[in-house]
C-alpha cells in the first residue's frame, strides 16, 4: 500500500468516518496514529518469525488481547493488522462478535463466522467487498498459484497441472478433519471442471451454511458441522491454509465491539470461557499453525468477566495484552490532533475544494480536540467523537474555507456527531438484543 490513497479510496474513507466514526474495510493504515511501534513488533516477532514454518516444521500460533474502551481504536487497530497480514500473504478473518452472528458459546457458529469472513490478500479494491468467504479465498489462492487458471487463462496444460496438484498434493494435506479437506478438494476440482452443482454444495459446506441433509453425501462428505465439531473445523481450516502453502497462515481478528459476553446467561458465559480457553491453548500448543488470534475487548473484560474464571485470568497477563488507551510517549490531546491531521490529509485527496493546511485549520482542530476531551471522560470514546466531529467541520470548511471556530460552533458540530453515533449504537444494541 502506498503512503497516500487514491482519490476514490480517500473518498470512501471519509464517507465511512462521517457515517460511523470508523475506517472502511480497506484504508485504516492511512489514518493510523500512535500504534505503529506495536504493529511493527507484531509483524516482525510473529508474522515474519514465530508463525512461519521452519525446516519442515509448522509455524507456531499466538494469541493477544487488544484492550481499549468503546470508541477508542480497537477496530482501527485490527483493520491495520489485517492490512499488514495481507501484505505478507496471510489470510485474515475479521469477525464482529454478537449473539446473533458469532456467539462464543457455539463453536459451530464461531467456525461459520470465520469461514464466511476469511479473505485472501485483495488485489483490487473490488476484492475487499467481494472476496469474503473460505470458498472465494480458496478460488483466489489457486488462481494465483496457477496464474489465472480460474480467471480467464484458457490453457489446457495449466488446467491439467492445477487438477493434478489438487488431486495429489492438496488432497494429501494433513488436517484434523478429513471431511473439511475433502470439501476443499471437491470444491476446487469442481471449479476447475465447471461443475456448478458440486461447487455449490461444497461451498455451502465449507462456509458452514445450512443445506439439506442429503446434499453433502453427494460429494462424499459425512462429518456434520455442530457444537462438537466446530472448533475441529476451525483448527482444520488454519492447518490447511499453512500446510497447503496456499498462504502464509491465518490472522483471526475478533472484535467485541459491544458487550456480547455480558449479554449471555451465566451458563452460556461458562461455555464461552471454555471455548476461548480451548482456542488459546490449541493456538499455544501449535494445533492452529501459523495463526495469530487477536481478540479486541474493553477493559472490563479483565476486571469483570475474566476474574470469574481463574484459568482464563491466568492467560490475561501483561505479556498477552495490547493496551491502546495509553500509547507510549503520547498525550491524549496530541494523539487527537495527530488523528485529525491524518484525516485532513485524506480529506484533501478526496475533495479538490478541501481546505488547505494552515494556521486556521490547525487552530480549529486544536479547539475540536480540546472540546472532545471535555465532552467525554478520557478512555470513553473520545477518539471516535473527535473523528466524527472533525469530518463534519472539514465538510463545512469546503463551503466557507478554513476559519477559527467558536466554542458554540464546535459544540454544534459535536452534537451532530454524537447524535449520529448514538443512533448507530442504539441500532447495534437493538440488534444484539440488549
């Protein structure tokens, strides 16, 4: 990724910030402030070292907690790590945890959420929106290994090479679930041979989507995805990705944007804790080779939920936690102004009539940053509020030009931003059933 986005990408970034206060699926790195040293360390120590195969041995797995209050940069950080992982040919799965989509007490639905969101490195902007799902990722990875064999390179010899590789090398990839491996092989063979029916059945099976009971048997798939097999399927997915050498490994990005664990019954919380422990333990023991598991939570996860489960609390030591609330060497006011400056730069790329950088613009940004700190307790969504408010101010400056803002004007921008964010939060709460 270049140092600056193109105009179209910049426009999409600004639109996303204005609507939700969060970056879009692609482009978070253009806005990143303060976490670069953390990302460099994760890249060097894990993505380029610990997780990579060595002398015929699998790469290891690792787990980290990403800690920050709501609206203070967890999603931004995960998106940046996703982009870093893509650069190194990792597949990534960005999963927003919720009771509906990915309840942690249901291993089958955990696998399904990962399988439907996993992505190979996007080669075009369209890949970001259309390239989600294990079936699509496998198709893209095979197409890259055999130079367009599934995307227009009409070459019988190349197709024969791909078929032979899938039937021999890929079919021999060691994974826990032979049904998972069989589904991958059947899916890719069907893609190469143009068998739409088998493509559909194998794809639904791999994605964890519902199907008629008899359909998997059509392609010799007999293991059912359920609570007992869900985590085995997830481990098999991660094992397959690295051991097949189709990609470097897998980065699992779990974003607990709201308090999904607190919405569970005590029984469900206990099951969720057991599943989390299983994932962590299997990652640390190498059963999820080449896998980095980043789980973003709010601070009360450690002071509330984890304290009820000693085994989980033992795995939440300082070395496992990435604290985004206190970024080394940065005061919060300085961080907010640096964030605003990054947004201003992207805004100028997106719009020809954007205000030029200068003393008036910097003074306005300083005022907005100070007001954001006064409006919110530090660590309670200050950064998200700053982002949304500053975008609104920049949009106004397109009409009036950059100018000094009174406290009342800043408050007006901020109230509009807060109303929009509160509306989005209410929708999310309703969707989670809180």
